């Protein structure tokens, strides 16, 4: 398996609090992604990065921000968590074209 | 814009029966397509990719450009095939991104 680690694996937080999820890779891949997985919606891209300090929005980016200060780390922040952000979050990495993505184990986030 | 459609949320088959998971797409140009599998509460794993034309775990998929389909097939289902399956293709507009379908849950019954 590609070296991708997500932390935390599980989190319960209250509405209105900020939350940061971390993705760490040891593969030195250029591209990193954050997806959320929801029943009936599949995986939807939140944000992605194409290099250090280079990020862009995905299809469901509202309420989320990201940062990538090092090749190996990609952080996802929920600025003020809402119940609609209860989901499973997956980080992924890729290097080449076509974008064969390798996924982390996922983070199950519950906003109460 | 690109689109991936997996029309079945749930597909239930008996062990030993053939399996076909449907995937239809819309894309400008010639797409590179993928199938990913997610076993219960595990990470998504690449099952197969169109360009390699491999057979993985007995699964195959053929790109049909005329029907814009990339259906996943296996002649004889096994209990361990029970999982969620996602079809995916690169997002148009750059960024080395993938667009996923909504997934099909395959349940293999004994």
C-alpha cells in the first residue's frame, strides 16, 4: 500500500467548532486530494493540491479550507463545523497521468 | 463536463452467478477509466484501469466507446467480492483529478 496516513481516524465535534484533519504521505507524490464520502453521492472532491502551497477548489469546497506547506502534508480545515459536514473524509495522492489515486484509510467525522 | 453514472445502488447476486456492475460516462475525448473497490470500512483500492487491460481478482472491464460504457464483469461471484465499487475517470479541465460515480454496493449471497 502507498504510504498515506490520515489523522485522526475518528472524531466527534460540536457544531461551530473548527476541525483540522491531517493527511501525511511518504511517497513524494505531487498531487494530493481531499474527498468526502456520503451515501448516494459517492466520493466528491473538496480541495486538491498540485504542489507545495498550490491548491484549488473541488466541487464541494464551501466551508472547507486546505493548506500544504510541505510535500508530505495536506491539511483540511472545517472552519466552523456543521452537521452537514458529518461524513467520511478520504485523502488521496497521485503522481502521474492518468491520475491513478491511492487512498488513505479515511477519517470518520461526526458533528453533533 | 465529465460525468460518471452508476445506475445501481445495490446489486445482489448468488455465489457462483455472473456479475456485471454498470458504468456509463460522458467525456470529451478519449477517457482513461478506473474501477475502485472498497471493502467494509477499508480504504478505496484500485481494482483495475482501462489502459492496462488486466484482469484483477477475476474482474474485467471493457471500454465501449459507442455505448460510452465501462462495465465491470466477473463470470462467477465469490463471497469475498461483496464490497462497494466505484467507477471513475479524470476530470476535464486539468488538475490531475478524478471524478467518481455514486458507487454500487455488491452483495454476494450464499
